[in-house]
C-alpha cells in the first residue's frame, strides 16, 4: 500500500483515464472491480447523461470510482451538483485552474486530483488544495501541454517539488512503464490508450481496431493554438497540416475543427473525417481485452520488471 492506493482505497495504483467518448460506466466499473480506479469521462456528456452513468456505475461496483471533470465544460455547475448529489467519492479535474472548484468539492468530502502538464501548474494545484496531481507528459493522447515535456522529464521534476502524491500519465501502456514511472517518483499511473482498447470501452470498434493498427510515428501533437491534442494521422489530420502550411489563422483552425469531430471519430467510427485522439503508446497496443485482464496483465508485467532489476544487466559491480 502506498499513498495513492490509500487515498483512493484501491488495491492497485492503476487509474483508468477519464477519456471523452471512451470511458463510460461500463469501463469505469470494470476497472474498479479489478482493483484499480475507474473514471467516468464527463467531458462528452450532457448533465442527464452523466447522472445516468453515475447511477449505473454505482449499481455495477461497490468499489470507489471517479468522475473526470474538464473545468472548461460549459455546464460544469450542473455536473458538480450531480457529483455531489450521488456522493461520487473522487473527482479528477482537468483543462483549467482547479482553484475555484477544489474547495467546493472538498467541502463535500470529495477527494480532488488535478491533471497538469508542467511543474508550474503542479505547484499551483498543490496550493489550491488538491489531494494529488496527475503529471501528464507530451506522449499522452487527448489534450496535453504545449511545451511538449515528456513524462520521464516531468515526473522527477514534479515529484521533487511537491508534497502530495504524483500519478504519472503519458506513454504508460504496460507494467514496465509503470515501474519506471514509480522509480522516478510517481506513486501511481494513469493509463488511457491501453483502456481505449478494452472490451468495455465505449469507443467504436473501428476506432479500437485503428488504434491496434497504429505504428510508431502515426500520431502527432497538433492544434496547439486552440487546445493541444495528439491525433492519429488521417484525412482530417491532413487537412489540419495543410492549413498550417498555408498559414491558416486560429479562426480557420476552429472552423475546420467544428463541432462533434471527436464524437464522429472515436464514438461513431469515422476514421477519415473524425478526430482520432490517442496516445503515442498506441503503437504498442495489439489486442482488445477485457479491462480485468488488462489490469491483471499490467500487475504481472510490473512484478516481472521489478524482478528483472536484480538481473545481471543491472549489476555494475
């Protein structure tokens, strides 16, 4: 047991990321039932949809689960009311300053974790009173930092400067990476891409298959002027790249992005015109599995890697 497992009352320090269009109640409850912490991704949900997912998740698991709350969400006050109403024990906030909502949530007895991409924002989050931070490197899918700081640079810097627990994210797809992150100072890991290709993920099957087919170099961090996002290179990505080459304005980028691109790609399975958000570690994914099997595999990989540290290749005497 470490500070992360104790904080969340979970068996393993494995957190499933709260990904839009991919992490509903089925995935969250499956991960929580397997000893990790499942998260419902509320960023793609209307208030009534989130309420429905929380009700179903509470019925499907007796273990703690969380809700990911993007702070730029337009109806955030409604989401917060729903979270408080159903006594969700843990909230992961992201995409904004945690200063306002942290105290409101903590006054209701809710554990608050904030996602950061730099030491600067990690320190601000600690000052805001959060219980832990997710330090997410440039390798991550979805929305991440403009500075392109990698996980292996970010974790030791943040862990050396904060007093609260650090959860590593970005480029972590197996137990070896989990062990590496923890050696660098993390006390837990958050995985998105590996759980996207779980059976319980609400992502479209065509998107899951596309992730499994993805090779090294098939993703790219783009749209920094609007909100940085790592995308699989497809027809939509090519249009973005072409607009950049022409010196397109922010307004033109926003117009091209439009509304519903992520839903079209990840939830509806439009692999050409949809926005396909995924992490750099997608090139290591090779099979769709149940979430319980993924958690078990990661722990097995972690323990095997831990044993391997004692092998001759690490003996420099």
